[in-house]
């Protein structure tokens, strides 16, 4: 058994798909694969090599004489006989209206059409991988179409495998657990063929659905469902174009927004205060008040329920808390809440919210101390009598995950959770099928 690369072609639509396959697969298996990849519905198809029909269907490619780099056409039986000798008319490839010479023996000579251009150069059974230092996984995948080449790179270069594991964790686990190199190659080939079939099936379904709606509109221009379909399609085109523009010109809009935190102290104990100019009052959690030794100063006459960005039960208020920022102290009135939470990152983010937000510096204190939020320099400025106190906003590395940062982030654990979630999703998809 050896690997060969073949190209399947539909002469009606002009679509083609190239793929590596073992030469031991049968003609019928290639026909079934071609139907899925090219979206063909006709069950009476034949496989042709340069106009010659390959039979019988149970014959392998090797016995049928199919070699590396061959172009195979899938056509219905009537289409296969249109040229009189079993060949196909490729005159449209010339682009000048001239007809291609057709032999009467049933085979075609394509050498005059290529013009020196090598189409789908054959791959050897032991290809040499294309690699250079700093190569990304996407570049490696595009430059190494042969399964043996890409699997060899993934097994040899850990940085490529790490990126591969990030994008395709389930397949990465299977490749990693393969007992040997040959098994890993087989796993890769099966997955790529599976993905190609799924993509081809989706493309075929979309094509036939759109053609059906076009026919309905021709019969009835006021067909509401058909008009709605094409209206949504046009709207999606605009959405995709705006997405492409945003990715190219405003990539920062696609990232997670880090909230504004500053370092502070109360009773010489450090905390990270969340700066929120949209909150009416300065808030602290019950556990934070207890840790910093101010909970015994709670005035319970100010109890109630808070509704808004920070939600929870209001236990009361501590009227004077000396908040230390740098070398300066700022007397603050702090509302103590039980079970307070606040959002991190994007509002629609589904990540867990922190159960203890520590302290939220609200508009009441920001206005009292004439603070200004300087996003250009990334700092919070306090206006003092004769000077300005400037304290920087914290970076991701300084904040733990509950606050949207990366401090203490466990990449191995996160990858494992992602793999488990995708494995569960694939198992559920298989059950539904």
C-alpha cells in the first residue's frame, strides 16, 4: 500500500478537490467520496481517467492504473458518452473559443492545454516536510498538505503541537496518544476526510436550498419565505464584510476589555480596588471588610438591597475608612454588601463572575477627590492641594482570573477543560446522528 494524491473533478460545475488517499481504496469508495465532496446527487456516476471509464467498481485504484497526481472525473453515464469516444470536452479551458482536439480512441491529450503549468504536482510517498523557524501552525498546515509531512512536523516541533492543540484539542489528543507514527498519520487522514465530507455536505445543502428558493422566486416573485432568505443572505454578506474590516482596522474591538483596577491599602493590608465611574457609591464586600479589620465599625441603620452592576444585600455602612493609595490617605465612606458580584471583561462573557469583588471605588468618592481617569496613560489621578497623585491601572498579569487577568492561569488545566468540552460536544453530535 502506498499513498497517492488524486484530484476529483466535476465537469458540470467545474469544482475540484485534491486529497491524499491509499492506492488500495476501491473505485466505488472514491465515487462515494466524490459525491459527498463535490455535492453530486446523481447515483449513476462513473469514474473516468482522461475519458476512460474505470471499471469494475470493486477494483482498487492501483489495479485500475491510477497513479500519483491523476485527475479523475465523476460524470453521469450519458455525459461520459457525449464526445463519441467516451472523452470530455475541455475546450472551455482554452479561453479563446478554440476547440480542444479530441482523439477517436476515447482518450484525450491535455498537454496542449497546460501551457507548461504544473497542476497539482504529485507528492511522493515520503514527502520532505516544509519548515522554517518561527512557522505557525496555519502556515505549516498550508505548506504541508501530505498527512505524513504535517504529522512529522507536529511530532518533532513542540511549539507547533501546542498551537495545534489550542485549535484542535480533540485531534491533538488522538495524535499524541497514537502508538506509532503510522497510526498518527491514519488518524490525521481520517479526520481530514471526515471534515472534508462534512464541509462538502454543508456546501451541497446550501447550494440546493438556494437553487430551490431561486426557482420559487421565478414562479412567484412575491414568495415571502424566498425573499426573506435572500434578504438574510445579503445582510450576512454585509455583516461578514464589517467583521473583516473590524479585524483589519480595529482588532482591539475583538479582544476582552480589561476592567480598571488600582492597588490600595486599608490598615496596611493590600487590596485591589475596582474603579467604576458608573457606580453611585463605593462598595466593599463583607469578607474584605472583615479581613481589613473594619467590619466592627458597620452602621446597620443603612441596610437594604442594592440593584445594578454590583448586586446583593446591603448590610450597612462604614462612615470613615482611611484608603491608602501610595503615600496618601483618603477618607472614604464605604457601603458593605453581602454576596456582592460584578461583571468582568465583556458584559456578554459567560465566564464565572467573582464571588468577592473586594472593593469598588464609585462615583461618590471619585467626585469627592476630583479624580480623573486617564486612559491615554493608563492611570487614575487624584487632585491634591498643590499636586496630583497618579496611580497606574493594573495589568492582566497583576489580576487573577476572577478579575479578568492571567495571574495564576493554568494553561494545562484550561486546555484539558477545553478538550473535555469538545469531546463531550462531539459525543453528543454522534448520538444525535
